C-alpha cells in the first residue's frame, strides 16, 4: 500500500512564499516587499539585506548549501550557476555562511555563450540576472543536495532582454495599465491590478530508459527519426483516459509530491490519446508565476522519470503516426479583487463590459494572427500543427453557439437582446440526476477557443516555454484595450459609443471566428477565402517578428525593441538550422553505423540460407530469393538516399547563418531526410528483429 500523503501539509513547504515571508520578516520589511511585488515600489538595499538573510536562514534549514539565480535564456531551457553560502573562513577555523541583499538582487553570469542574435559580441561577456520578486524563491532537492533557486530576469550589459521573462513582465505591465483604464470606464474604482492568469496543460510521453538509450535518435534529438508503425497504434482510442499503469501511477504520484512541495498546483493527470502519452494540468496562476511553474513541471517530469527507470519525452512529435504533444495555454484576465473579466455570466448579451472585451480580443487576434502563430513556432511543432491531431497552422477563434449568436445580433442590429439559454441534458436514464449542459460544445480543433471564462491557446509545443505566447497575448490585447479607451474616453454618450465600438469590432473581425472542424480541408480553402494567413512551418512564420506593425506594437508598450525583435528572429533562424542539422547528421550516423551493417548481416544470412537449402537438394527458394532481392533493393535505396542527404546537409552547413540557410534546411534537407527514412522503415518490417539494431515503436510505446 502506498504511503499516505497529507497534501495540505506538504504543499509549498519548499517555497519562500507569502506565509513564510510574513512569519520570518520584520513587519516593515514584509510590508515594503509586498508593495514592491504588487505596486513595483523600489526596495532599498538595506531591506534586501534583511530579506536575503532570512531567505538564506530558511534555505539552510531546508538543507541548502548553495543558491542560484534561476533564469530562462533564449535556449528553450532554464539556466543556473550555483554559489555556496560560504564567504570566508573565521580565525577559529569555522566558516561564515552569508547571503547579502546585493547577491539576492543581482548576479553576473557569463552572457557570451547564450544566444543573443547579435545583441552581444562573443568577447562581450557581461550580463546580469535581476531578482524577480513577483515569483517566489524555492529550494530544489536533487542529487546535488538542496539549492535555493531565485527566479530572475536576464539582460545584457546594455539592458536588452536576453531571456523569456523580461518581455513577459513588461507585457504584464502593459495589459495591467490598459485593462485598468478600461474597467474604470465601467465604474470599477476598487481594483488596483489586472493580472493575466494562465494554466498550462502539459503533455508528455514516457518510455523505458533502457530502450531510450538504445535509440541514438531519441538521445540526440528527442524524437525518433526512423521507425515503422506497430500493428496497433492509437486507433482503438483505448488509451485515452484509460486506466493508468501501476508503474506510471507510481511515477505520477512522485511527480505530484515534488510539485506540491514547490507550490505547483498539479491538479489533473490522465492518459492521453497515444500509447505511452500522458497529461498533467495545474490550477491557474499569475502568468509570470505559471511560466516559472511550467519550467519546474518539465524539469520535474524529466528528473523523476529517471528515478523510475524511464525517460520523459517532451518533443512535440517523438513518434510518427501517433499523436504529438502540445501545451494548452489557458489565458484569462482577473482583477486583484477576484473578478474574471472573461466571465460572460448567465446572460452575456447584458454584460456590456464582457462583450467589449471580447470584441477587443477578436480584433487583437485578427490583426496580429501572424505574430500569435509565430509565438508557437518551433522546429518540433512543424510536425504537429495541422497534422490532423493538433490545431491547424491557421489562427481562428472558437466562440461557441451562444456568443456567436450574440455577436451576430450586434453586427446586424447594433444591440443584443437575448442569449441562448442552458438546457437540461436528457440522458434517457431516470436514475441519473438532471444537470444543465453548457451553452457551447468544446472544439478541440480550434487554436484559440473560448472555453467558458478563458481562452485556450492550443498551439504551443510541449517542450516550449509558454512565455512568448503570453507576451503576445498580453501585448496585442493591451493595444486593443488602449484603442478602445481612446474612443470611449472622448465619447459624448458612453452607452452609444460602446455599442458602436462593439459592432465595429465584431463586424470588421468576424472573419477570425470559426466554430467548425479546423482539421478539414474545406477550412483551409475557406480560411484562404477569408484572407487568413496560413503559415505551415516555423521559418515561414518568423517574418512576423520584424513586420512594421509588430515593431510598432512592441515598442509602443515597451515590451521589445526593434533590436530585440531582430535578435530573436536571428536566434530562431539559427536554432532551426542547427536542429535540422543535428537530426540529419544523426540519421546519417545511425544509417551508416547501425542500419546498413545490420541489413548486410541479414542479407548474408538470407544468401547463406538459400545456398544451404539448394545444397540440400531443395530448389523451391522463391521466398528466400524474393526477400533477398527486396532487401538488396531497399539497401541500395538507403545508401543512395544517405549519400544524397549527406550532400545537401554539407551544403546547408556551409551556408552563412540566417534566413536563407534555415529555408534551405526546410526545403532541401528535410525532404532528403524523409527520402532516407522511407526505405529504412520498410527494411524494419523485413529484417529479423534480433538483427535490427534498435528498439521498435512497439517496444517503446507498449513496453513501459
């Protein structure tokens, strides 16, 4: 029987949260820190010294010997440099353990080896980490012992953002300012902050660690580059929400315990659609905190998997032919008084503030669809988006029947006088209690779906930071709010002006609303007719970063400068090229050192078998001969495809970094990789399993 866990006792025990600060800090210091967190008030170095001392004492009680400024550079993962609390030996031979306010507030990691997109020269090494006091510090326990982790922003010597967090914090300031301005027009004088709330559902695969280590493609790239489909995939739909295997249940239990201790509200767990695929979902948190929490979730999923003899795969498409993994970014706006601005109420047609906000969001998404699409762009996501399993690459908004009806009333008449009401769901079984069904079904094919009191942005890849998507959402909606306020603040008749503005927004941007099947070919044609962009791959979407309207948007709200946007674009082109280059070279390595030698051995066995059978006087060797001919033909095709892949890869690698190089990898190297994979996957279905040099899809997906 498993050990009993009291969640309320362990939750947040390794977090320097509000309760700990209130208990340990002097009242004046606690008050000043809270004002810094909530209002952005400056914190003196003297106050920081007190906080740092108490944070250090608390961390040491948790077993910590080191601290680190924990930050999120533009590498796709987190970074950290550990320093011990030891400062100097004492005359009596003991050692002094200290942690100053200066060490808490700023750090200086070497910035030269992180991607900067030209913002920093290699010889210019100085960069700064700056304490983000809005996200609580925590103690992480792992093989290194216990480490105090201090969430920080990361910037260059000249102040440019070199990370994911800095623009996120800037975007949160922008939408807070404009949302407050908007709700003031509707008479809300009590709210002091409007906070983007986010919940990130995390999908992942679990495979055997032993089998993982035998697949060099998984080791080097995170996805399988070869692999024939097993007799069974996900077609029976029996894995989705099915009974969780005991080994996986033990793993999930361990993950939950680790996350709860770190204050992460791990709420939901279940089997996903594909074999060996699972999902974890938290409760909402402030956008900044949730971005940090999701990084903690991904790190915990990986670390705990190794402790259970498994590997956690976060790649968006680790297996061809079965569902890939995404990360559903649930986004809403909430005041510090607890009001969800995206709550329509029972009669949305009467909720004018909500309808105006909804119309502004439609305007924002329609005007910046390319930028929102880019925010989910990743080399791995190219294998998933639009692949009849995930949202299409076309941005659209699902509103559901009720809100679409209200929108249409406003478009046609300028007012809305009714809302479709909820009805009792008749199950036909008297023993089942009656309950009301929702006014709208869920649409799992929509990339940006309204789901009751929030929008679910379903395009983000499973291994990616959710920061870029939320930076874009916050900023584009802030712009729409600002433009609405500029109209309404000058209006002579507020009520008429609100209705006119809503009608204008809904009418002009209704093309972005689509409630149908986003996977259908018909939608692709319809979207083209509507003039909606369809950027099918990462490299096509990157132009959105430096479009003039994007630069103007981000500079207007102080979120990103032109130079910062250009640097991010350059980093992403380079990252795309490097990722495909690694995959191509991994394929060549596996084909040359493992697959071709294995097929030659099998061919020799077939030839020996034919000779032995003929020598025994049996002339009917058509089966063996046919297999040998087929194997030899596929072997020849494999060698020719490998040679072709090597040639285009070497050409691509020699090109100067940038857009042209990335597109060459997309248009020349990727097709050559597919051409190599095709005969190899056919050979896997022929060659003796004992000879085939790596575990099959069946081994990986069904033997966890």
